[in-house]
């Protein structure tokens, strides 16, 4: 695990060693244990290393036997032992026990197709000196990030956008299309980033530079291959076997490891299966909230304790207060891009807490997307019931009634009203628009009204994902759309950035290649049965997990930010989104911002994500556009939170 970076000039000038050093310095948090570089007249490669496997011998860059091929890799290759054994039989000589070394020998043996043989989380840069050829690659679903900039001077790449910014002394500007996309989705989808001129390599993609040409190709895409010949019992048995094997493979480490534990089904599954592989108690970490607005609804500590007691884990808990808002500037600096998902705060805090004991953590990220864990997947089940109502009753009674109900995700009843309203208002829309109703922050029209200078419509990541998905049923299609959009560009991006901010490696066994392949073969009616989400998981895990854990109401891994905006953090909201600040920034229309704040503060709407998107955009702008340090901005925020 580390951060990688590099420079490939497209002109005759040699790579700048000074730029390489600046890139290394700004990403030191990703790899505080070691640093390595390789450079010649054509290429400069670098890495910061967090030592996990072969602590003594895994220094990067790593080369092949004759030094003609060099590689730097961020991540872990879980099937490296099997690959190394095959390569050794083919005559390749290994100098280390590092998983990264298999990349150079695989490339020698199989050429560009080697990347399809990797099971892991990774972003790599491989330089073939003989052919003057650079390969950049990213894992199937984008667990590890990779940014790049291509202009007349050359190709620059790094695990974090801030490293690319450090390599140059250029003015920083927002990509206007990315800004609009951010307001609509709450994140910026690859290949765009919020920075004009800096892009993200798509998941499952290989980029090749050779002879002055850049070629970008997908080596893996999620394809639904549903098998309806198997029984529920057979699916449950295969699920448990596959996930158990994936967890075991991802527990390989030469340093201490543990697990995040929220008490939800995904993290509880990981802990249960880790306990079966371990010879001593697993270290688990949970997060809760002190007495504050909305804290009770979001607090999951009792559930986490139940699972910890069940498996005898070495369990630790951390309590969070609203003053964590002081952290926002620091976290946004680490994120590189603004985000409207409160989970980036809780992920950082529990990662920082766990890093006191361990260097590797396992997480349950991915279970919702692969095995039907979101409420938006239930639309088909309720359609039969809602569709049975006369049209006039739906339009004249149900819809007006639902529109009139107050919305608040921090209250069970108001949160239910929020979901019912979204369902009813999207009932007659086509699948793509229906999906947007559930995942969007500002709708497309609202985003256009919010922006002072709205960008023209460009590539639409949601439309592109629906075009590519082609699932065998509605649940499969929606899951693939999530795999292509929200999972890599929101959940996995924040997981990587927030854990690496604390120098902690996070592994996600539910996104192992074997589990992915299983999910793509599994019919939607096996994942969801009636109104029961994650049916196959619950059936498979019934002998291991308590009934209360398997069937408890779903909670997001976030914080009660919306409630705090109404109470403890009202001053922060007023400071960052005052008319003076909005007009000075010049990106948004004040009237639209004011209306959003008023509707949320009155309780008429739950605009938690909307306001978090706007607050984070302003704080991010102060750091990256205004050129202020995150420490300076944090001091300013701290003063407002303390009032």
C-alpha cells in the first residue's frame, strides 16, 4: 500500500527531479515507511510506501531480472502467490516476497493482457524501457484511485490530484462540467475530476503510451450472466464459501490488522468470517455519537457491541461530537475533491482511531451494491401494490399528501415519509430517471438554477452506466449502475482517501474478484426476496449472526450532519453560505442557496446532502482555488463552530 506518482515528458526535456520530490512530499501520508524513485532521460517513477507484505524486501520501484521493466504499485495483489508460482515454473526469478514483483514478470510473460489475471486492489505504473512504453492500470471496480494530466508538456500521474498540482506552478481552475455533475450527484465521476485538466483513470482500464500515442482501453466491465438453474440453498452455500475464502485471502499481512464494525450486516459478515480464520481475537472498531441533535438515530454502538461479544473481539469504540466539523478543511484537502457524503467524516475518525493499533483494516464496503442492500432496489416489489391504486387516487390524494409531509432522515417516521415520497414521485418515470430520483442531490433543473454560469450538458455518467449495464433483471441492472458510478467515485474514493490520510490500508473482501463474479451470476430474486433486502446474505449467515443483526433496519454509515446544521452547526452554515460568501465566490446563485437553507432549517425538506455539498464546495474552494492552507481554513471554521 502506498502512493504512486510519475512524469513522462512528451518533449525532449528530461523529467524534473524537483517536481518528483514535491509529488513525494505532498503524499507522504500514503506511505510514511519508505520512499523510492526511478528516473532516466525518458521517465520518472516514484512511490511512498506503507509496508504491509515483505516489510524488509518490498522496496519500490521493482524491476525485472535485467532491469528493463520497472513498476510502482499502490494496493495489494491477493493472488500473487499463485501467480508467482506459475511464473517461477516458467523460468522467472524473484528477488523479493512482495506481491508487486509479480507485475513485471506477468507483463514479460503475457504482455498487456497480464492485468486481467490480477485479483486485488491496485493502481500501477509500469515502464518498459526497451520499448519506451508506459502502462497505467486500475483495478476492476476502482478501489484504488489514479489521477492523470495530459498536455503538451507530457503525461503526469499520481494516486492523488494534489501531487499533480504540486508538480506544476499553474493556476488552478474548476472544470465547469464537473461542478455541475458534483451538484447533481454529490461526487465527480471518472474520467473527470473537479480540477480542469486533471482526469481520473476509469476503473477496469489500462492506459498505454507508446511512440507518442496514448491508448486507453477497458480490460474488464461488469457483465450480468445470470444463472437461474440453482436453488436458494445452493446460492447461499456458494456465497458463504466464496466470501469466506476472500476474507481469508485478504487477511494475509505482515503487520497487525483489524476490522471496522458498524453492526450492519456487511461489516458483521466480515468480522464473523475473520474470527473463523484467526487464532486470536480480532481487533474491531466502532463509532458512535455523544448527546447531540440526531445522534440517537445514527448511533450503532449497541449493535456493534452485540457482534463483538458474539465473536469475542478486542473491541474499541469512539464517540463523536458535532465539533468534528473543525476537521472538514483537513479532510477536504485529503479528499482532493469535494464530496456530499457524510461518511467521509466518520470513515476518517474510525480510521484514525484504528491506526493506533493496526496498519490494515477490513471493511464491508460493496455488499449493498453486489447483493441488493439499497431501498431503491425495492421499487419493483412495491409497484404491484401502488399500481393497483386507481390513477386518480395516486395523483389527487397520495402524491399531494406525500408532498405535504415533512422530511427528516434523523427521525424514523419522517425518514419513512422521505422514502415514500421519493418512490411515489418517481413511480411513473423510466428506470434511469427513477434511479436519479433516489441518488441525486440537486436534480438537473435545480442544479442549473443553482449555478451562476451552468455548463452545457456533456457526458452523463448515469446515462452511460445504464447504457452499459444491460442486466438480466431490474435488480441486476441497478446494481451494475451502482458498480459503475456511486461505488467507485463516492464510496471507494472516500474510503481510500480517508484511510490513507491516517496511513491505514483498507481492504474490501466483498469486492474480491471471486465475489464480484458470483454477484454477476446471481439472479435479482435471489438477492432480494419480496421486500427483504440481501435475502441470500441473510439466509447464508443465519447460522453465524444474531437474528437482530440480520434483520435490523438499515442505517447509512454517516453522521447526523443535517440535524447538526439545524442546531449545533447552524453558525458554520451561516458563515460558509452567507450571501456575502456566495456572491464573492461567484459560482452559485444566492436565491437558490437561500431557499435550500430555509427549506432544510424549517424541517419542510431534508436537504442534508444539498447543504453538505455546498458547504464542502466552499471550504474546498478556499483551500484549492484560493491557495490557503487547510490549517488556516480549519482555524476559521473552528472559530465558527465554537460560537
